[in-house]
């Protein structure tokens, strides 16, 4: 019996035991059984080339299981509210994003302005409108509906760059669209949220502009400076930043889940369905919008991923600054794991189907490390 098969069987046993207690008894340690199931899956997935991309998502599910069953442990530590760590963690994650960028990414706009413009235009029209439409149709409580719109109004994040690489898309275009959409976020995110979500929640426009600036722009700017003058001199920092970012994202999702546990139990399944629709519709509409503008297959894949994958961490941080982490913050917390699963699946499917057309001249070589 191989190690991977043993892990899958052990995970299956834990799942059956958990389901037994879930259906027929009230076992205080049921959350630990569910967490163990996801941890074993995560370890098993790392041994599979096909499933390796889902390993991090399984670890998120493991942590969320604990937060759902034992929320008190993830709300306070002594007298300190753990939600106070969200903004510093987000700033560290954004700094890490900045260290992966350079002035070269922004110069790429001059080489491929059409692809960048279409990517940003689709991103900031399709997802906000989808969020508003879904929030209106499913009639969520107002603050949860505002969270659905908020996640649609945020820029794309680093996850879309990873998925673009796996999907054989245009990585240079992906990084450029992510960078520019992020830099535009202090203006466009509050503006769109005020226009589309103003009926659901009060939006303090200038306060949100400043919040996005201190969460995103200042740390990314510091990261750019680090990339320009320091990167490569301290290899341990370069290696540590991706791990810190992954931990930060997971920890933020857990804190939000614990804070909003009661609301999640009330609207959880419907919210998961809506975020799944919003996410997958973003992929589909992004891809075919790019096709409509006659972009190459690689660029169409890039736009699809840039539209469908959002910066859920930023949305969570904004929900915290509003003082509504347990309601407005729920949609971003659900959207993050959802987009990782769908994005990994779509990227794997595309990876097995190389683009048939030759690269256009607009495709820019970038970052030999990828």
C-alpha cells in the first residue's frame, strides 16, 4: 500500500466517523475529526501532480472546521481581539506582492495596452455588476449583500498570477493587470461600492479611499522599493514571504469565520452557492468578453482568471475597518477558498490543452523564475 493511498483511506475513515457523530450524536471533538480529514487530504494531495494545487485549500478547510466548531478560540487571546491582526497581516501580504513586482511590469502597459485595458475594464465592470445582481436576486440581509458586492468591486490578487502560469496563459499580462487594477483600487473600489451597494450599507467614501491606500498602496510601494534595492541580498526573506502570505490568508479567513459563525450557519449554503456562481460566471464572461475583443487564446485565458479571481483579503480588511467583519466580511471569507478550488481546476484543465494559436507579438517574456 502506497503512502498516498494510506492517507486517502485514513482520511476516509475520519470522515465516516465524523459523519456518524454528526448524524447520530453530539461529540465534542467532532471538529477535530473534520480537521483531521482535511489535513490528511492536504498531505495526500501534495503527492499528486494533479491534486497538488488543492493542498493549500484543504488546509484552509481544516482551519475553518476548527473555527466553526470552536469559534471562541479564534476571537480572543486573553484580552486581545484577534481581529486586530487582520490589517497588519494584510499589509505584510501586500508588501510581499510588491516584492514580486518591478517597474518593468508597469512598463509592459506600453507594449500591450489593449490587453491591459480590456483586462481592467472587464474586471471592474463584470464582477461588480455580478455582485449587485446576485445580491439583489437572492435577497440576503443587507450587510451580507454588501459583502457580495464588495468582493466584486475589489482588484484581482496574486492567486490569479499563479493560475495564469498553470493555465499556460499570458503571465506578463496577468501580473500587469493585477498590478494596475490594485493601484486603481483606492478610487474604483469605493466608487463602485458606493454606486452599487449604497442602498445596502452606508459607504464612507474618503475613509475607504484612505483605508485602501494604507492597506494596499503604501505596503506595495514599500515592496517595490525593496524589490529594486534589496531583493536577492537576503534569500531567506525571499523564500519566507510566500509562506507568510499563505499563513496570513489562512489566518484571516479563520478569524472571519469564527466572528461570523452564527450568520454563516444561517446563510452558509446559499452564500456558498452565490459566491460559486459569481466566481464561475466571472471566468466565463471574462473569457468570452476577451474573445469578443479578438484577443489571443492565451490572453483570453488571462482575462478570464483576472476577472474571476478577486483580492478577498482586501475585502476582508475593508469589512473590518467598517466594523462589520462578521457580516460584510462573510462573502470574502467564502469567496477565497471557492476561487482557489475553481481556479485550480480551470488552470489544470487548460494546462492539459496548450493554446493552438501562435503567441502574438503582444506576449511579453517575463520573470525567468516562473
